[in-house]
C-alpha cells in the first residue's frame, strides 16, 4: 500500500465516521439525561430523507442540514411523548420508533430513489489544509465534517461547566434527588432528548447531503445501531465517541476500498466486518470496564409525584 | 382552576384496557390515514381495502394463517425472553440461521425419505437458530455485553451469511445467475393439509403454543421464569438459576425462530433465496409486546399483523402504496399501544383548586 493510498483511505475514514459521530454524540446527550432512545436508526433515516428533500426543493444545503436535524428532533419528540409523558417502556418505544422511521423513509422516499440533490462539497481549509498528512486527512473535507469537530469539545464543556449540562446529568443519575433540589427533571430530560434528536438527525442528513448526494432505500444500513453501541464503547464520553466513530469509519472505508480493488473475498463477508467489529468492541469495552459508566437512572421512567 | 394529578391504580383496569387498546388502534389508523393523504392516496379507500383484502375472503384468511405461522413462532420466543427482561431483538437473524440449517440438511441428504429428512431439517434449524440465540446470552452473562445490540448486529450478520451461501457455494447452477439454491426434493417439503394451501407447520404452531402455556403454568422452570420476569433481583435472592434461565430462554427463542425459518424455506418457498427475509423477526417484536407476552394472545396478534401484511400486498398492487407503509403502521400501532398502557397503570384525578 503506497502512502498516497493510505492517506486517501484515512481521509475516507474521517468522512465515513462523521455520520456515526453525529449520531453517537446525539445519543450520548440523550442518555446522559436518563432517556434510552433506541430509535437512532429510524431517526437517522428520517433526518436523511428530510435533508435530502429540502435540498432537492430549496437547493440550499445549509437549510437542508438544519431541516434534517429538526426531523430527528421531531422523531425524538414522539419518543418523549410515549416515554416521558405516558411512561411507556423506553426499550420498546425506541424499537417502535426505528420500525416507524424506516417505514416513513421508505414510504416518502420511494419516488426519489436514484435522484440526486445539491449537497456539501469538499474544500481545503486555508492554512490547516496545507499541513502535511494531518491536513490531508482532517482538513480537506466538507463543511459538515469541520462542524462535527466542534461538537465533542462543546458537549464536554457543556456537561462539565454549565448549569444546564450538570442538571441534565443529575436528571440522568438521580432524578428523585434532582427533583428534591427543586429542578424540573422532565424539562431537562426533554431538552436532552430533543437536543440529541437534532444531532442524530444531523448524522442522517450527512449521509444524504455529503456522503452520497443521492437517495437510496436503507441509506443508514445499521449505522444508527452502531452509534448506540458506540455510546457504551465510549463510556458516555464525547472524546471517546470520536475515537469509536473513526474506528468504524475506518472499517467501512477499508471495506469499500477492498471491494473496489476486487479481492477474492465475497462482498457479503466484507459487509459483515462492521457488524462483527461492533460486537467485538462492545464485548471488549463491557468486559474491560470494572464498573458500568451508564447514567444510573438510564431507561428508568420517572414516577409522577403526588 | 383545575389541577390534574396522576395516581397509580390500585386495581387492574380489566376490560377498560380493551377500550384503551382500541382507542390506540384508532389513533394509529388515523395518523396512517393522514400520511396517506400527504402522498395523495385516498385514505378511506386504502384503509378499507387493507382490512377487506386481509380478512374479507377465505382465500385471504388462508394467506393470513400462512403468514401468521412464522410471526407466531418468532414472537413466542421473543415474548419468552422479554419475560426475563432480556431484550432479544434478534429473531430476524435466528430465523435466517434456522433456514440455513434446514437448507443444509435438505441439500446434504436429498435421498432420505420424508420421515427422516424433515425431522433432521427441524433439528438442524433448531441447532443453528439456538446457537445464534445463545451467543448474545453468553456474551451478556460473561462479558456484560448489551444483548439488544449484539442480537441486532447478529441479524445483519445472519442475513449476510445467507447471502453469502445463496450467491456462492449453494447457488443452483441452473438458476440463470439468480441467487437461489436448487429446489428442495419433495421429501424435504412440509406437506399441505388436505387440499388447502395451509401446511402442517400450522399444527406445529398449535402444539408449541399449547406446550408453552402448560410449561409456563405448571412446571417449576416455568414458574421460575415468571418469577424472574416479575422481579429479577428478588428471584436472584431466592437463588433461582438466573444465568441458566437466560441461556435456556435465548436458545429456545432462537430455536423457535429457526423453526419459522425452516418452515418458510421448506413449505412456502421450497428453496433458500434472499427474499425469504421479509422482516418477520421485527414484526414478532411488535406482536410479543402487543400480546402482553401471553401465548394465546400472541396467536391472535400474529394473525392480525399477518393480516396487515396480506392487506399491504393489495395496497401495493391496486394503489401503488410502497410496502414501507406496513412498517409505518406497525410502528404507529406499537407506539400508540405503549402510550395507552399509561391508562391501565395510572389514573388521572381532576381537582378544583382555589
């Protein structure tokens, strides 16, 4: 493998990892507030479709990206209505959301299969893009990749230094004590859920706006579930989410490259790689960690007060 | 001013929960209708056609029963794991592995008579299916790996294994390049009942369903299972074999989904091909939850959701509504019923405050 090919592969890694990164960060935000949302796969698909349709009809990629995020938030709101208001089971509601979202994307997207829409193109950042090696890998990408670099540090600072971030963490760790301290637990949970929904929607619209520029059925192909697994792998830390997302981006880029080069391995075996790696990463990180890093009240609904 | 407060019910709601259930269904149908309008499809015609073409003729009812068989088997297993609060959403992959196991037997021993070949196929399907179910259980117990994600990832892997086989070493040389195995010998096909289109798989379902109810009600293991499901911590404290139960239940669940795969390959298709995967494993999750994990209600719900699939085929043909609409309805029904569960557990009190 020559250095040029390796550099191209690493740059492709960052691109393939970006949608997973958005989705993982979104799920981290949601789960920190104590809400387990397994609907990521469905939310990403809806975000991807809404982003694509907006780009197609308005011609504005930026507007489309924002619309994709809002689409994710709308789906998250459904989960909130079922779980926060009506105290339904969070696991089942998330599964239902995935089934529903997959259906929505197929139902409204079928007429558009194969159509292309304006999206984001790659450009080299001034100065940073000229750095050898690192510049080629990280700073000759599209605007959405650069935007995704900003979110992990922001999210980290948000949880660590802001009043809202700490309140969300408290709502996820010990809702009863949080309520006793006079904070509105459900409001913070709603905030975390909707904010996470926006990020997951961003991840979906990255797929249709920058990764493919084109609509196909089943665009996400399990990336939403990989994101859910990465939250555990990342110990709910935004910085580790970045490592995990690029690890999976690497596997996906590598497998595409192998297919393009034409190996003796059948494509179905290559396509298995990310899924098997997910299981391995999950098993490894669960086994290695002494304690569970999950928010203590994750997935537990808050009983109404008298 | 009026103030609303929520209070946990002391008495179960009883028949009222039926009312809640139908209200939830009505809500799901209404939202589906709105979505149809957004796509310029006639909502009332479509929903009427959906119900009528599913349950309106004996031919359609037969179709419903045929499709209910795999859903019922998958969902019985899924329901069993849900009882233990183990979230097995891998019925889809276990179904694929079951079909693969059965196909292996059918292709390897084509000379055998049906009375040895069919049981061998069933056994192989149980082995491969339960293997696929036991992997997540072991990973969960030994390494604390989250079973939701492992079962789901194994779905993708299982379907790709199936693809690998039918595109590769099992491809029928006479299939003109289509990804499918050669047709099973007649001895490997589960026979039909009389001159109906139903096959003896239906009888298998009946037997399994009855056995499962008896097992849950009248055996020690069944009792332990229900106890663990009610309260895992208390059951562990009472020294119930939680780990053993988890592996057992996941293996049984995998075997049942595997049987569904076996029946689908043998009786419905007569060979293995990628179109065997039509999402029965995911529908099974909806069914298991709707049925509150009770075997008899699972049978009824399987039949109804099979009806949704049969009706969808007419909607596709007559109104060009994409098949994904079926998934929309499944998701909506599940969401609405989940939210409706609130009213069976809680009461709303209105109080006048000054």
